[in-house]
């Protein structure tokens, strides 16, 4: 079967930054919905019409990957609006309740990057924002999408994916 929307592709990959530093390596294939919300547009563009066994190396600038880094999405809030057990790496969908920073987007996942006695630093950028990437991928399999996958535009029932621009995707796997 060739890759045409809608279908599900199984991919394996090696992901590095532009300096060759390994970010992620996936030997066992993971399924993605093609023609929906699971994959970066440039990945879909390259694998379109291909089949199992296809391999490619993509050089992705930030605007074609996880976006440019936006310093306006880094802010701090008073420590007392957070739970006692707040820790680096915790995430909040939208600004935390009680946030006093104005005009923060509500549809962003914010990650706690630092915790101090008086305040907490949050960052709404994707972990790979602003980074040029090199993605070596291999199409391992292609199959028809189920009705549920087509309705969700994702193989994940919650519509979350590993290589999309969706803000919920703060880490790979």
C-alpha cells in the first residue's frame, strides 16, 4: 500500500540537532495517522506516495519543525499559586489557575523549568522550539486507517502525537 490520506504509517527514526547531537532514536516503529494531526507537514510531504521500506533524511529548520523559540512564552508566577509538590518538568494546560501574567495563550502546555522559594518559572515553548533538526526516518509499514482514527485524525484516541505541532507534545517518547 502506498501512503495516501487517510492511512496509518509505521515509522522508525533517528532525530538529531543540526550539530549531530542525538535527541531521539526509535528502533521499534510507531504508528502515525497520515493526513491528519500526527505528523509535521514536511514529514508528510516527503513520505507522500511512498511505501514500506522508504527511507529519507530531512533537514528541518525550526519553522518547519517545532517553531521558533518565543521568549514571551517564558514567565514566572508566585510560588504560592502552585501545589506544594511542584517540581521541574511538571506541565499545565494553559496558565496555572491564579496566574497574574496577562495575555498568556490558553491553548499552550506550560512546563515548569525552575522552582524557587518565591516563584516558579514556566515555559510554553515546545522542548525543540528554535532548533534545526535532522530526521532520518524509515517507513516500516502502511495500512488503512480505521474509522475511529480517521474521526480523531490521529492514531491516539486523544489526538496526541509525537511529531505534530500540537502543544501537548512536549517530549517524544
